[in-house]
């Protein structure tokens, strides 16, 4: 999955040593804000010192983040991580939402089908209109 946005916060790096293998580990977290009409903030992390060095992010950078989402359970609670595996400078997806701040214009009303009352399906006719078209229906009610 990919997401495009601007880095609005760089969180402190976390480091430690694995209990099982004794190897050191490092995680760097960032907060990205999408460039849509209604911006969303997403906190993602890069795991591993080599990946952090190969994918540098600075405050106010416009980036495209390729990531995986993973959830895991611990003591009856669920935790979700967004782990980036590649961070590229700029909008490499070419999505118009990230390159423009103007809302898309709606198509002409003449090309849209008329909406049914109460938000229903436009292709469903009301019972009264069906009954008036075919008076020979023998309904039990």
C-alpha cells in the first residue's frame, strides 16, 4: 500500500536489544499528513537502522510511503503498526489528491439518474406506481 503526504512530525527514535537473539534494534516513527480535502494524519515507523539510513525523512518533506499494516495481540489487547518498507521523496504515485488542493468538480446533473426518495435505489419503483401499471396483480394484502 502507498500513501502520499507531508512529514509534520519526527518522533524520537527508539532503540533496544532483542531478548531472544541479543541483536540491537532501532525504530524511527514519523507523522505524515495527507494532502486531501480533509487531511488525515498517519503515524508510521521504519524498523531497522539500515532502512532508517536508506529512507531519510525530514520535517516538511513531501513523500510517498510504501507500507504494510500488521496487528498483533498482547494480553488481550490489539496493537496495529504501519511499517514503511520504502519512502520516496515527492508524489511518485501521480495521485491528483496529493497534487491539487481544489475539490473535484461534480459531473453535470443531467448525466446523473434521479435519486429515489429517502436515499433509496433510483431503479426501484414505489409500490403505488407498480400497482397502477398492472391492476391484474393478485396480492394477498
